[in-house]
């Protein structure tokens, strides 16, 4: 009775199904009335991913069930069934996201008192160590590609842009005289042009001389200096990522070179930047990470050995400020 007076318990439970509630949630999220915890609209790519996860993994199990009928036991049994079926831990966690978003809104609206997703135990995700392509092979990998493919792969290798950011780049975003480019948008074939992955995704990235040369050649070859940098066969929208990867795979297989991907090139950019001595806080900004903690979590293994250099700097500082050695000096 106390919960009812406080509005924490609904007198009349909802008869809405999970399917209907999910359809309503997606429509509200696309309209911008349902937002993230940070009170910003969901990125279109996030909504596409949530909708896909729901359709592939959740709908068949819970779509017809009443929203207020599911329990923690129901969700836990489902998670364990997915695990027994061989689904990896990251996919299981992704499959839970639509339900987490759905019940968070349902609690605010008084449709349920507790979320059945709270307290669910999921398999431990073991982060795989990313091993980028060896920097000594970059020159050979680029030379094996057709000249028309150099700009896209060059931007991935030398600027570390995400795939959608590569395809969403405009000529107006690049200033080769100042050696920098601005990431303003991203391209997704499901919804077209949109903002980058996060607010931190809008950033300025330095352009090395190697990349500047490639982009100048691209401008000369295409005779375009405005609008989208990359266009598909239609000349209206960016090219599909699949054929880009297929062409590269064939070129590298023919020459006996290892296969890589646009996303793996992003890790190469991080490893080369770390080895070149780019400060971590700057690298985090260039990568478009929301926090430096994310950069550390993803790429901490790339900085191994840096503690030796750090110790040497500390030693040098103490040595430069130490008093003259005496007979009782510990350092002596």
C-alpha cells in the first residue's frame, strides 16, 4: 500500500506485449523523445544495432510475452540457453541491451515495478588483444592496391578514422595546407549521413605528409574538390564497404601479403602513434574516444616499455636537482 501511494507500484498492470513495447520504444527513440542516460538522442547506428539484436535474438523468445510478466528467472534461463548454444559473451550482452533499454523506460512510466534484467548474470567477456598489421608491411600493402583505393585505406592507416567516418568524409572537411581534417559526419547505408558515433567523434585529426600526398593525387584523379570524397558507382552515395574489402583481399592474396581490415587499420594507427610518442591524451582525442580511460583500456598493451622511458626521465630529473654527493649520500 505504501508503494501504491508513492507511485512505485501500478494498481493495474499493463497488458502490452514486449513486441508492442519495443516498437513504441524505437519510434520514440527515433523521434528523440527517448534519450540516453546523458540526455542526448541515440545515434542512428545505435538504434539500428538495437533493432537488429532484438529482431535476431529477443523477438522469438519474448516478443509475444506480456511486458510485466517476465521475471529475472525468465531472462537468466534465456541467457544460459544462449550460452549453451555457443553464443559468445559479447553477443549475449548485446542481445540484452534492447531489454535493458525497454525496461528502463517501462519503470519510469510505471508499467513495471522492477526490471527483470537487473541482476542477470552474463558470461565474462574476455577482451581479445588486438594485433595490428606490422608497420613494416604498410608500404607493401598500399602498393598492392589499385591507386583508386589508396585514399580510403590511407585515411584508415594514417588518420585512424572509423569506417563510417571514412565514407562520410567531405572534401570541405580536409585542409591539406594546415595538415588537418575534421570529422563531422558518418555514413551508414541503413540511414545515410549522420553524426559520428559519439560527441567525442566530432574532432580534428592531423594529416601526415604521406596521407596529404595520397589525397592530393586523389583530388587530381577525380577532379573533385567539394562534396563527398568517396562516391560509389551511382555517383550519389558512398561505395559499399563489402566490395572495397574484396578488392583489397584479392590484391593482397595475389602478392602474398597478410589480410587486414579498415577497422584493424584503426588499431595500426593507435600502435604507430603510441610508438611515435604521441601523448595518450592527444591520441584519445584523435581516436574520437569519449574518455582517455577508453583509450587506456583498449590500447594499454601498446604502451608497454614506456615505463622504462618514464623511469629514465624521473631519474634524470632527480639527478639534475640533487645536491652534490657526499660520503653519506645514499645515491653515491
